[in-house]
């Protein structure tokens, strides 16, 4: 089959690779009909997350048709159309029982788990197409993919719903939703969201649904800010506005009740600490560039909530522990516990309460995936989301 494979920093290629097969009785094989490129894939593309091997298949946002099922899978059958969450979870371990699916203790195989155990103190969960830190599973930017524990993750798509409507249940919609939920929003709260990429834009929508009185969206790409504005957010362009001062002014002097870092380890900008982070990252003295995390902690009101869906991979410098402690902030974060949110969000899409189709700027054949990566990485203003179609010529 054909699949998008990683070969090094900013070097991804569509290669012919071996077809996947059923390995365990709870597996399924999916013929992919749509698969998207995520901001998380850019961290791999930019060579910032370790533990990839040349030839690894990327992709963790995908959906398609079930073409084979293992004998112990009682949930799926051939022909089902499913959306697959990026998180692989067994459904029965200590963490899955608590619905902390992204922390599943069984999905990252023992022979891979020691890398993440060393880095994080405990093994990471298993994710599709996301390095050997998270299981080394082949991803879904491919014609076919093996889905382990496929009786837990995939959700069957109701008849009549298009791929474009439901594809983002695989990651970014639940991620934006959990980011807003982690803000514990009370009616009328002000929520500031850094980053108007797909995750930030779904966090904006989710915060408004959850009752936020004012959502302030921060980015430097005018088109992305415009999308946030269409949902009712107030836009702040950090290129021409002092973010902290704007937030203080827009909240009567006290700061936002909750803040969301939907940017993660690759903050842009030219503030002094941005330049410091760029330099330290270049010489590998710091793995991540946490400018937004610092700014969010600094701007949040006393006693406020800080939600971090943005991905951090390793270690950061100049974490403002003083602001965090002295203001009594609450910090919540994590890879999204996908399976917890997918059914409810599917209902919200069906009821027309969440808009998922506004985001797609490019639909490309799988063969053009390298072009899609380049656009999503370097033309971010106009490239809001790239969907790859393995069946498209
Ligand atoms: N927690 C999870 O489970 C999960 C799931 C999916 C994605 N993510 C992470 O969420 C983050 C966002 O993903 P995405 O797909 O929206 O990515 P993206 O790259 O499309 O968007 C990031 C946005 O942040 C903006 N930005 C950069 N520096 C900024 C700054 N200083 N201030 C304000 N905005 C700034 C960029 O201009 C861009 O629009 C990534 O780190 C991704 O890895 C996490
Ligand atoms: Zn993703
Ligand atoms: Zn589990």
C-alpha cells in the first residue's frame, strides 16, 4: 500500500510499504477514506520530538471503512464506517476504568515503554503515528491501517454524515473541548485562547458553548483570527498588540478567569524570551519553546485556571513558578481522553451545535501529502487544515 513516511527533519515521502494485517484478536483493519495533518505532526516534521525511525508511517487523525476484524472484536463488522481516535486504549486498565484513556497502561508495548518512562517518570499511552515514545504504531496517513483495541476506540458513523463533518472527532474537536472543560467555565467567564489553529478554534467554540461571556483569541495570522472572530471571539493580533496589556484592559484590570495554551512547544514571536528559547532550542539546551505558557500564566487572573492542550515534549526554561504559586493558579493539561468525548460531540455535530466543516482549506490526494505538510507548516495563514484522501486521483 501507499503511505506517508518520515525520513528526517522536513523530509516526508509517500512510499510503498507492507499492508497491515490483524495481529491481535481485537484488531481491525481500516481502509482510510480521509486523514488530516495535525499541528502535532508539525512537531515531528520539524524534528522536535525524538524517537522516530526513518520509514515510520505518520498520521493520527483518520477515518474509513472496516475491511477486516479480529475474531474477538464484537463491536465492529466489515463495511462499518468509523472514525478512529488518535489514542489507543485497552478499555480495562486502571486508567481506562477512570476514563483517562490517553494514560492507558496497556497500549504502549513493554519493549517501547522504557523511553517514555525515562523521560516522563511513567510510560506514555499508545498513539497512532506518533513516535516510538507512544508505541511506535503505524499511522493513518496511509491507504490502510491496523487499529489495536478496535472494540474500544472507533466510533461508527451514522448514515448520511459526510467524512468532513465527523473526521475531526479523531482528535482536534475533542481536544478543543477538553481544553475548554479543563477551564471549569462558569457563566460569563472570560477565557483567553492562545493559538487559532484547529485546536484553538475548537477551544473557542467549546468555551462559548460552555457559557463563557467573553472569549479572547490570540494569534498573528489575520485569516485564522478572522475565523475565531466569526465564532464570536474578540481577536488580539500579537504582532501589533501588547497581549498582557490588552487582556488586562479587556477584563476590567483583573485578567482572564481562564487561559488556554493551544500553541505548545513551537511558540512564534520576537519577544526577548522567544529569542532566548530559539537560541537554546537550536543548541539543544531546551527542547521546547514555552513563550505562550509563560505569557498565559502571567496574564491569568489570581485564582484562575490554566489549560494546556498544546503539546510539550521535554523540558522548558524560565517556567514562572512564582506567578503560578503566588496567584494560586490551577493547571490542567494532557493528551485528550478521546473516547470520553466522542459520542457526545458526535451528537453536537448532528444537532448542528458544533461546526466542523469551516476549517478545511485543502483536500489533497495522499500522493500529495508532502505538499500538504509544507503548506501547513509554512503557509499557516491560509492553510487552516489539510485533509488527505487516499482514494483521490
Ligand atoms: N493535547 C492533545 O491531545 C493535542 C491534540 C492535538 C493537538 N495538540 C497540540 O495543540 C497545539 C495546536 O495544534 P494545532 O493543530 O491547532 O496547530 P497549529 O500549528 O495549526 O496552530 C498553532 C497556532 O498557534 C499560533 N501561535 C504561535 N505562536 C503564538 C503566540 N506566541 N501567541 C499566540 N499564538 C501563537 C500559530 O500562529 C498557529 O496559528 C499543538 O501543540 C498540537 O501538538 C494537542
Ligand atoms: Zn492531531
Ligand atoms: Zn487501558
